[in-house]
C-alpha cells in the first residue's frame, strides 16, 4: 500500500512517486493532486495500479494521475499513460470498459427565467425521447449492414441519416469518426449494439439541463456561445453494451500474450499487446469501432433532445434551438504526435477517465476555437456544479494535453446505497429546485452527490497545476438518470 511519505512533492498540485520507489519502475508516476486529495486517493489501490502500469515496457515520461482518481479495473480511473507506437503496449484495461464514454455539451439562448414554467414538461419530454436504463432499447433498429456503417464511420453515419449537422461533427473530438474496423468487433458485441443506439444507459450516465451560473473567461465563453443565465444540456454516455463487450473480448483474448511477447506483467488485469502486433492492431480496430458507436449514440441523443426542446418550448420562448459546444471522450486510446525532448514522437495516449485538453492554435480544433483552446467538459454531480475549462500549452508539456473528467467517486456504489435513500435524495434536490427523473431509486442513490469528491476542489487542482483553465460554471436545473 502506498503512503504519502513515498511521494516527492513537486509543487502544491503535483506529487511524484520516483523511480527509486521500486526497481521495476520504468518511469515515475506523477499525480496532479492537492495534499488533501492525495490523502483521499490513498484510501484505495489507485496508486498501486498506476505503479503497475509504470512497470510495463514502452510507456514514456510519466504515468499520470488526475485529481478525480479512483480505483478501476487494472488501471485507475483518472489515469493517463503514453505508449510509444513503435515499442509500446496497448492495454484494454488502461482504456476502459465503456469505450469512448464521453460528454457532449449543447448551449442555448434560452433564459432560465423564461423557461422555468415549462421545465417539468421539458424533463418529461427528454425522458421520453431519450430512453435510459440497463438494457434499454432505442427507437433505431440497425441491420448488420447499417451497424457496420456506424462502426466504421461514427457520427458521419448520423449526419447522413439527418441526425447531425456539419457543425456538430466539426465540434466533436476527432470529428466524431475514427477508422474503425467492424470485422474486429465480435458477433456478440454487435448483437448487443443492434438495439441500443440512441439510448443513455444507466449508472453514472445522465442528461442534465443546466444554467450558466458564472463566466470566468468572457472571451472564450462568448466564442463558445455560453451566456450567463441561459440553459445548457449535458449528455454523458458511451458505447453501451457493445463497447463493454469489446473490452471483455480483448481482455480475454490477450491472456497469455505476455508469455508470447516476453512481457513481465505486474497485474493480470493489465493484459496488453504490442501496439504494432497483429493482436494489438485488432484491438485498435475494434476500439475505434466502439468509439464510433459512442459518437453516433451521443449524436442521436442530441438530435432527440433537440426534438424535446422543440416540442415543449417552440413558440413559447424566443429561441428554443440547441447548438453544439463540444463533444469529448474520456475512455480512449488516441494516436497523437507529441514533442518529447524537443522531437516529435507518435504516441498512443491511454486516457481512462481523463479528458483530452488541446491548447490554443491546435490544428485538431475547429477553426473557430483555435484562439481559445479546446472546450473541456467537467460534469459534477446532480447536486453540484459542473465546469467548462479550456486546454493550455502547459498541459501539453505536463500531461500530454490531458486533464480530469469529472468529480471522481469517493464512495463505492454499495456504500452509497447503504447511506442514501433515493426518495430522500429526490426530495432534498427538489427543495433546491433541481428536478430529477430516475429509472430506479437504488440506482439514483449510487450517484448521490456525497458519493463523489468536491468537483470545485478537483477543478481548482487541475487549474492550479496549469493543465486547464476555467471558462464557465454551470448549475443543474433538471437531471435524468438511467
């Protein structure tokens, strides 16, 4: 078990486990945490998991930990690792089971005060148009041919079906489309995906109607269309059962590859393959296909949410339209070029529960956002604030252009259910003017605000470390949980 005394303090918001901690470490572990968040994170195996990853061949510079960190499968949620494409490994457990779980933010010109009389109807319409819950089926039924197109083109498929605009795709990470290979996705995974496109799922996935509470960077907020007092819609979901099955399949198929490729594996949950091996390339093709499914899924949910806003608010408010601010992934392996020791190097950045945060002037941003840097979407909990940040040049140097992805759990789901009653939570949030729709009261209790870290402290930490910058703060108005 790691102790605080095992860390070297780099700064108020950066701590490091040095190479001297363990002779098997190939690179240090760097944590972006305040002292109090470090102490909280030492309550589980997050840092042990990061140390295990730092023993694998081909990861470079540092294994990174974000302040929303908590223990995951093999690799911590809130963990980042950069693998050299030529010599490094790719690990399904270090990317995550819900491949391309991510967040989409839609903005509006709708003032909260003018929408207030219609919010109860709006949350009912959103709940009806955007199905949620475990195993929920959507309104879009795909045959094998159409599903293969989704897996190979992502949100571009949604655009061809009339569910997306060119602006939506432009303001989505990777344009909402990666070179996925549908044939590398198992028949079982495809079967799970046939009926779930356009559904929210359960767990920590949600739709949240919010309001822009405070603007910290007026120039960036204006560029992104965020106006104080106006409504927003945040969508948090991923690749549903299809992505989970892809990860399950490849974790299983990678068993034994350590012996074939001579990899010293510190933890069986970190099974991996050389990126350039046939097995590694098969997983890359399947991972990208699952990511495409998630991009299409969030796009369809955005389309359906727009239908709900039109149904309830058209003719009642001046402008009921929702526009896309941005869409980001936080369970991905992205292939990117970074400057390492002054030289460009092609890397696979494993971001598990971590968000890409590109700086100003990045060529991968839409032209209209290059002056501001990338919008970084940090959801809190249904009872706390969410934050919109921007990427920084410091982040590119320190964290491969990465920051946190949310508040981060500090209480297990079982513990939350023991301590919180779902009905009491609905009542307490209702007193604060936050409307809640939930598929189950026990599932709602799992996601209680007290089960999570303080998102303001998490955001203060990444901004204090310089790897992100504050733009705007949102407050919840109505939330739908699966």
